[in-house]
């Protein structure tokens, strides 16, 4: 019975470590492909912006990674919209 318990725990730990490696490798490869034609600093920005979302460590394929990227973009645009609305409301912007 103990052996079965140890095997289950070992499998769960191994699966968790493997999932992180798959996600990190997928993020690096995708950012490398996306930054080939753009500025050199884009690669680091791409990795940082995707990795800041905890859901990115659970992705298994490019479709899931795209979903995480879209959620990040929507969140960032919502934040920018709020900032612009606040500036316009406070009338700190003059044309």
C-alpha cells in the first residue's frame, strides 16, 4: 500500500515539473519566432509579459498559449482605458 502511495506522489510531482518545462519551452519558442522580424528587446518583453500570467505555466499547446496572450492583451487594454478615462475626467489633458 505504501508503495502505491509513493508511486502516485512521484507521478504527480514528475507531472508538475514536466508541465512547467513544456510551458516554458513553448513560451520561449513562440517568443523567439515572434521576435525574429522585430526589435531585439521584443523577445525579453514577450517572455516577461506572458510569464507574468500564472495560467501560462499550465499551457500544453500553442492554442492555449494564444488564449493566455489574448487575455493579457484584453487586461492591459482595460487598464489603459481606465487610465485614459481618469485623465479625461480630471481634465489633466488639454488639446
